[in-house]
């Protein structure tokens, strides 16, 4: 083992000496000493720890500790976790349906995914998970916590939730096979509504299909579209670029800048707007993160859409998945991304153009006051329509709703109701301006 450790250290130093510039090669001896220290600690734990620990576990935990100490999003994935991640980006995986990060040692909910166990249990953006099946989360890495929340379909797990100033409470969830339908849509009169819950491999095609179906239902009557990115935790960068491009005719969508100047990349829009210039309102909130912030920032900077809601999450970094030749992969933060105007939203988020907090509005049944028509002898309006004839009530007709249509209840969603109001106002203004 000693020889193996020394050989590994020498190999690492040789690689550093080969790849580093001449000015940095003087540090290789210090690097060698640090690697030697690691080998000493590894051997001591391996031989003297109170319980036997496998070499694989020690090495994996050491790698993960190195990566997780950099930022909340860098981590090591063993072969199984790497396979699970690949399945998830294809839009289907097992678990609770919750996007999380780590903050102050606790697991923090970024967003529950629509129509999943976490969503149905009422978990909210900003909730903290302090215990898993009664065991503290403190001391676990994010990857460890995620692994514990995964498990066989139909098995249960108890989460202890801390929400604001409330007393901690327990929620028992049943794990399920999570199939993400990342795009849902519906028609609201002459307006379209599209919700993107995450950015998976099917998002671009799902968006195009949704807009096509909305146009088929509305024809020439379509006045605008609400794009709902609330509680969208992000996903694939190329899909965020494609969604932005779908509404932009030209210009930069996003740029990424890494450690070295030559690492910078810029992504530009191609001609073609799915809405052909119709008004667009984009809903965001504190659960809108990463890829959804790319879309929101691009549409805001190009003044292609009006952002409404509350400030977004503020994850402005890019993670690159680097496979390790059958030994899993590392997720490494390699760049920051910037909106077309050059804004970095890292830890700041995107401010909406119109701030609208989620609220509950109750209708007040005020007594009806007297009107002109109630006065004795009031003149009749000669243009008033004739009173409608009573009709025989007919049986209610059911309306068929496809699986990809979003549930329609803007009366229970204050932010969405305000978005529809804004679109109606813009449509009315444009109509009067052209007459």
C-alpha cells in the first residue's frame, strides 16, 4: 500500500510538472508532500478506524469532499449515481420529485417537480429538510442526502421540514417512478399558456408542439402567450438556449465565461419566432433557477417578453459532467453564465419587470347600490339588447382535455391571473393602435 501511495503521488507530481507552466513547477515538491500526507491519513484510517471501511468508500468520500468543498454544485458521482443522472436528464427517474441544494448544512428545496410525491405533499421552494427518517442531515453531503431520498418505488421516507418561523413538521412521502412531462399547455380564451417545469431532452420539441396546438385551437384569434417558468429548477443548457431561440429573431442568448479567457462561449439566436411577435409574459419566482433564468434573462434583455412575479433563485454557474472511464463522473463548476446585456445573476437572481407576490384574493359581496335603471320613470336605453328568452337547460357537456394540458384555474393563482390581465391589456392596446 505504501508503494502504491508513493507511486500515485509521484505520478501526480509528474503530471503537474508536465502540464504546469515553468513558473509553477517549483510548487510540485509541496504538492508531493500534500499527497504524501493524504496517503498517511488514508493508511491510518484504513488500519485503525473503529470499524472496517472499504478502500472504495474512503477514496470516493475523499474525492467528493474535495469537490463539494468548492461550491454547492460540484460533486462526485459513482457509477450508479451517474447512470441515475443520465436517466433523469432524459425525463424519467425514480424518487420523490424534488430539486434540492445544500445550505448551512441542511438540504434546501429549490423546487418540487409538478405532479410528483413532493409536489402533492405540499413541499415549497425555500423549505429546509433537517432529518431523513429521523436522522439528521447535518454532516451529509448533498449527494449522500439525495441518495438517501432515492429508493424502491412505493417505499416510504419521512422528511422533517423547517419552513420559515413555523415549528418543524414531518411529511411522509411514498417514492414513485418520476416521469417528467416538462411542457404543459392550455388555451384561455384568446390567450395561450405554456408551463415548462424543467429542461429535459424533450423540452424544445414539447414547446413547439404546445404552441402549434394552441394556434390550432385559437387560429387567428391568438393574442399572446404566458410562459410559466415558476419553480423550474433548470436542467440542460442546450434546451434553455433552444427555448429562448424559439421566441427571438436574432442576437445573443447567453454567454459562458470560464477560468481562462479562451473558454468563453456565446450562443446566438437564429431567425424565427414561434409567436411571430405576439406579446409574451414570462412568470418567474424564487424557484426559477439556472436554465430557466437563462431564458428569463435573454427574453428580458431583448425586451421580447415582460417578466412578472418575484426574484429568481440566482444560480448563475455552469456545471460540466466529466465521465471518469467507467468509474462514475464528476460534476464540476466550470463557468459562469451571463445574460445578453452582460449581467451575471450568480447569487443575485433576476428581478421581474413587474413585481407580483403570490396572494389569495377574496371576493367581497358588497350590497348592490342603486343605479339609474332602478329609479322610477328612468328613460329606457334605445340601444339596449332585448331580454334573452329562457332556454331549456341541457345536460352538461364534458370537455376532453389532453394529458399535456395544464390544469386551468387562474382564479386560484393570483400571479397567473395578473399575467393574463396584462396580456389582455397589451392586446387591447395593440388593437386600438392599429385601428
